């Protein structure tokens, strides 16, 4: 997951100063988690303000375009500064003016199974090959991660790791607040930790996507918020698949200094 600030414009996105952007790899619940954390920080842990709308309507998803609904860019253009936006786009699909791994595969597989807007992923074995080849929504995971990781050296980008937030949510939320130039006292920080726990968000209709029609997200196939754990990939990957993924990872991510935690 990455956060970046000082967004200027994206395509027809109007220029507004001081914008934090929320971005992730090709994932779903993790996007919702960091979005909830950012929103709680921005609202100073005011639970009522954070219930103002279901979470997917609070911050525009800038690549969203499904007429006759307003596009993500159109929604962003009418927002006052500072804006909080969402995207899954890799850096290479963002215009230059914008700037003036395997457990993820499992999570996205189940999301695509229940998402009726995306193509049927087929069996796990079929999806494994599709993912490895980069033939999934928003493109290659390897290119996506490399692109954002490289940007951290030249732009204001904060990288967050799911496992780190699971291990020490208070510390990681404090990092996000500092990146947003927000000072939080201990009471507010503790409240954000409580309100953004997996268990709390899974039961919250404002965050668990239960209001989304079954014709779009069929949660009888797989819940939007499944387990919220680390290491579930072991229940899906065969030994051969794990070895193949590791080999391809070493090849495609050669020279990238990022270190992923595979289990806690």
C-alpha cells in the first residue's frame, strides 16, 4: 500500500494543492482498511462524521467510469481541498502531471470470484497462471509494486505493509497521521485503532460493502472482508506453485529492495 501527497491533476483532474492520495496494489479489503484509517485521522476519530456515507462514496475512485453515474474524476473535481482520493492504477498509467505479492493473489482471487463486474477468474489453478502473466485488472502486480516503490525516491510516498499494520496498528496509524501532518493525542489514536479493527469493520455496514447489490458484489460466493489474517496463501498454494512464484518473483523483482513479510 502506498500513500502519496501533493497530487496536482490526473487527466482532467482539476488542480488543488495539498492532496493526499490513497493507492494500493491490486487488492480490495486492504484498500478499504487504509481508507478507513485515513478517514478516521482526517475526522479526528469522530465516528459520526465517519458514518456520513458508505465508505466507497466518501472518497472518489479516480478510475471509476460507469455511466450514467458520475466518474471518479468528475466527483473529485467538485471536492474542496484537501481531497482524499483512491486508485489501484500503476504509476505508468498516471500522467506525468500527476506528480508536479502471493498473499495478495489469494485475496484478489476471492474478490474477483464475488465481483460480478469482473471476469470469472476460473479455478485457482487457472487464476494462478493468469495472475503470474499479469492478465488481471490493473495489470501486472510486479510492475505495479516496482513502479510505486521507485517513486518513493523522488516523490512523497509512504509505503505501508499489511503485515505491519496487523502486527502494530497503533504505530502504523501514527505513521499515516504524521504523513498527513496531523497530530493525534493518545485517546484519539486508541479510538482509531479500535474503530479500524478487522472485526469492527466486518460488522459495520458502512465499510463491509453489504449495501452493494448482489448483482455487483455477490457475498454469498465470498465475503468482501474474508479473514483479515496473514498467511492464508498457505491454504491455496501448492508446493510447486510456491516455488514457481518465488522463481518468477526473483526474476521480475531483481534489484528491488522491498522486503515482504510472508507470515507473522
